[in-house]
C-alpha cells in the first residue's frame, strides 16, 4: 500500500510558494516604480536637459568658412589671396561647473589675445545652448600649437583649420580692392539666408571686396562630429567640403599701379593720386591714392596685438575719385581747343608776354616772362598771358561749350561709391542764377582756376578723350570673373562711350602738335622718353590754404602708333606740376611700355627776348580775380 503525502508538508510548501510569489511581485513593483520615476524624470522633470544631452551625443557642427575668391591684375599677379588660419571651438557639453570653465578660460585666453572674462562668457554661452561655439577665429599657427596640447586636458576643445584673407602686396590698390571685416547683426539680417552667413561671418566692407561679395564669398563647409555627453569626440560623421569663391580679374596693370604708388609715396608730400586709363576703351590701368593703407590690418591674426592697434590709423579717403581741385594749366587744352574751334585764331601769331596782363582794374601776372609766343610756345611754356589774351578775344562761352563736350562737372561714371563730380565753371550758370560774369572770371577760367574743380580720375578721363580724338569713355576696372566651382567665365568689362567731343580733326591735330611740343621743348620735358610719342601738359593749381598743387596729364604710344595709355598725376601741396608730378608720370609710362628707367631731360629751354608783336583785343574793366600759378621745371 502506497504512502500518502503529509498534508502538513503540502500546506507549508504552499505558504512558502505564495510568500515567494508575493516577494517577486513586490520586487517587480519596486523595479517598475523606479523605472516609472526614471521615465518621469527623463520625460517630464528633466526632459530638456536629457534631450539636449541626447542631441549632444549625436552631432555637433563646426562650421568652416570657405576661401574667398582671389583677385588678380591683368598681368596675372595675385593681389588678394588666402592664408591658413584656425578657429577655436568649445563643443558646449561636458563639465558645466563654473570653476572648471574659469580654469579653461584662464588657460586658453593668453593664446588668443582675449581677456579671460570674455572667454569665460563665451564658454558659458556654449554650455547654455549645448552647441559648439567658436571662442576665437583667425588664429595663427603659432598660437594653435599650445592650444592643440590643451585638447588633451579639456574635453570639448576643438581646433578647426580654415583660411583668412591675405593681401600679399600690402597697400597695392587698397582703395580699389578694399577689405573685409566681421558683419554686425544689422548686416546679417539684410543678407540672403541661402548664402550661409552667420553672425561670425566676415564680409566685404569696402571696394571690390564689398561690391563683389556674393561672387567672392564661396560656399562654407562644416565638420559634423558625434560627441558624448562629456564632450569627447566619438567619431567624424561627415566632413562637408567648402567651395571656394570666384576669382576676380582686374584691368589694372601691376607695374603701372606699383609705379604710381611708389611715386606718390616718395613724392614731396606723400599725398596725391594717379590714374591711368586705356584711351582705346576706358579700362583702368592704375588707380592710386595716397596716403594708402594696408588692408591686412583688418584681417590680421586675432592674436596679433600690434595689428589691432593700427586699424585706427588708416586713411580710407580715395583722393583719386573724391578729391576736387582746380585743374590749373592743364585746362589750357580746353581754352586752346575753343579758340581753334572758333576759327578766328592764327596759331602762328605771336603775343608778347611781359610777365603780366592788364585787365583794367587789375593786373594778372604770368609765372614767367616769355616774350613773343605763338600757340605752340604758349602751350609748351604754359604762358598765362597768351591764354589770357586768347580768352579775352573769344569770350567765355566757347570755352564752356568745349568744357561741356568733355563732360567737365560730371562724374566719370566709374562704378565706385563716393565719386565726386567736380564743378563746371562758365557763364551759363551765372546767367541762370542771375549773377554777373566778369572779365576776371574769363581769365581765371582760361587757365583752369577760379570755381572750376576736377578729380584726378576726371582729368585722366579727359586725357584719354583727347588721345582718342573725342571719345569720353566710362572707366571700368573689372575684366572678368571666373568661378572656381563651375569653371564658368563671366565677362564683365565692356567699352562704353558716354559722349563724343566732336571737335574738328584739324583742332585735334593742332592740340597733338602743341602737347608734343610741350614734351619735347616745354614744361613737360620730364616725360620725354626715347622710343615713345608722348603728349603732355603740366599744371600748378593755386591753393589759398598752403603750397600749390602739382598736376600732369599725358597720353602716349609707341613711335608712330596710336596712344595706348592716358594718365593724370596729382601731388597735393607739390608746388609744381613738372617737378612734383612729372617723375611719377614718367615712371608710370616706363612701367607700362617696359622701358628701363632713363635719365629725364630737365634742362629749361632758353627764353626768347621780348619783341614787338601784334596788338591784342582791348580788355574791358573787370572785377579782381586770381592770377595764374607758376610752372616749376
């Protein structure tokens, strides 16, 4: 007979089983409660913090600024390029303790030329946003050597290699090329959002850098990193390559521009402007203004303390297009043209220069005593008395008509901001304003004094117009733009005639002969160069505030060929056109034609003794006016 189970043992077993089951239920309930609390903490209480941490564990984006497009001269010289630089990032995750961040700030600040407090504030901003933040950019290789070592001690520190703008030839065409700088919030709001600008982006602030910002900027890149919550980089997710900006090709001739800048810098005052144009199409061969500035100051490495202090000393005023001055004796070309157009002047007729001209109520002086002079000698010796007599004979109206034909008193039309128009001088405006025009005004007008004002670029445009026998071209300085991303070339430069000064061919023939005579035997002998046909006129503008200003305008071509360069040189307070502006103009011509420097002929031609001459027209009474300035040889 089998043995029956003990009822007591079964009862005990059931009790133990139930007890264990309840224990498991309790444990499960506790675990579930902990999990629920954790979920509540993650999803409700500290949802934002954990979400930020989760995002930080996935990606951090470090932007890389694209290299700007380069700028080249017409002869292939790179005048705006790029150099390596670094940006210092903090990834915004990891240790958030203020003491830790302060220590980090204190360690890195000296290598970035920043105050510790400024670095600390940026670190705090990065921690608050949980995103990578650039603490400093444009750092030199020298600074980054030490900063790279700190990456091992401070998780979340990251260095990104970029490029910075570089102007390898310093002041070269600085007023034309311009410079770049960091955009402000107002500028950022105005920018096209599709261009990828950030508040830390650098943009063109002046000149070509500003005008062609869209083309030069390029497409920025970025480094996408997987980072853990401690700021340690786990992996590189993506390296989005940048696309360099488009290259800009200028019409400038490097050697001519360099000669202009060096000449102005080494002139008597170091102040002035020089502009050279191609008289066949209006292309700008040189545009120099002195004093100039080095645009590298604006893009110096951020750890360069010296460069930061120099920014306050720059001169951005572009005298070549903004400075207005009387053209002085260079304007005698207009007076001569007006007399030739009237047809009542005999170019061989001599007028006796005794050093003064009696205008009735006042004596107008000449800079010298030239004796009997005809049209050619009057131009070559820049005799004021001769042109006083001519102007008195023909009156001011014909002079103003020719003045208008060459667009005096109007902008040249060059595509640069801030160009001044100068001031047209003549009886028409006086009549419109119902004010008087006196004989003294006519005499002042005849020699380019009085209220007449021009800019250096206007006088260069005038020289080019005479050289081309009447074509007043709009100056342009961009030849083409070449994309580095597509290889496409966009032709920008184009020839545009604004107006034609329709003078008789015989008038131009006579002017050419007179201006050639001025170079061969007159005040412009400093620009007489073997192998070239040079035509020029000097001028000395009176200045009531100090020393007189010096002018020289010229155009030239190889012997027997049409002129291929026209220029105007202005030296502020230079005293004489020949002595101050002549050497600069000569250097520019020699640079353009590739001629080795020759010793200029500066001897003064012997003056002709006074002789009996024909009587000039009687001069009526006039109001007092300014007398002519002296031409210094």
